[in-house]
C-alpha cells in the first residue's frame, strides 16, 4: 500500500501567496501599460488636432505666429458674421424677449439660443484672445452701423414723430448725437445685447464700482438690453 506524501500546509500557503502576489504584480503592470498607452494615444490625437487646426487645439497663451494670424482672421470674419446673425435672428429674439421665452430658457437651460440660428455652430468663428474679442466687437458694431443708417434713411423720410425722431438722432448733423444714436440702435439689435456689459466685466474682474447700469447675471434679458443700451448712450 503506497504511503501518502506528507502535506505541508505552511508551504502550500506560501506558494499560494506568492502566486497571488505574482498575479497582482501582473495586473499592476498591465494597468500601468494601459494608462501609458492611453496617454500616448491622447498625445497623438492632440498632435493630430494641432496639425489640423492648431488655433482650435491650443490655449491663447500658447499661440505663435500661425495661431495669432488665425485669431486675426477669425476676429474680422466673426465680427461681420455677428452683424449678419444679429439681423437674421432679431425678430425671433425680440419676440422671445417680449413673451418671456428668452428668460425661461436662460433660467432652465443656462443660456438662450434662438430656434432659427443659421450662422451658429461651425459657422461661428472662435476668438480666444482679449484683443481678438475686442477687435471682433469693433468690427461687429462698426458694421452694424451700415444697416442702421440704411433703415434710418428710409425712416427719416417719413412724416410724423418717427421721422422727426430719426432725423434728430441717427440722422443728426451733430456727430456726437449721431454716433451715440447709432450705437444705441446697434446695441439694441445686437445678438449680444443680453450679455454682460462692459461695466459688469470691470466690476467682476477688476473690482470696479457697481452702478445702476451694471448688468447682473440674474437680470431679465430685457433689463440687460436696457442697461447695455444705457451704457452706450
């Protein structure tokens, strides 16, 4: 009758522990390998995106000559685009403002976008620098003066209060009155008239004194428009 071999329980436990440690070590190495591979894939995707559109892929602080040239182009094109979009979306925005739809959407969804926005999404160039945004705004409000003066030319020919008011403001021979009036009308119809105005930016970023004309995030869209117009005038 064969003799059963001696079973060493302690040796068995040590063997099992060593096997578990080996398996854990393999899992850890595999995890690190997968993480390293994911980082490499992310870096490769980033490099590919930069080759495709370095302006979109980089932060403004990382811009070189190529990206700054793109920023300049986006500011010029974007400013003209903003004017065209403001004109196209003005009827719906004004109706939504009057009915409360704009305020409701802004409160529930954190922002407002008109249902018909033909120049939105990919047709809206991105500007990332402070000077790009400033230039874009200048182009936008500068080109807004063209349709405003065109409308004023027709309105000024009318008789009655509308014609008289137009001739006394937008068509005034006084350069200061004319410029301020064009600015007010442009700001009123701009799609950015419900955004934070310059006074709010100065207050929030630089601690500038709060004024009655400073917009607040909680303001009704119509009140923001009034404050934006008042700031210009």
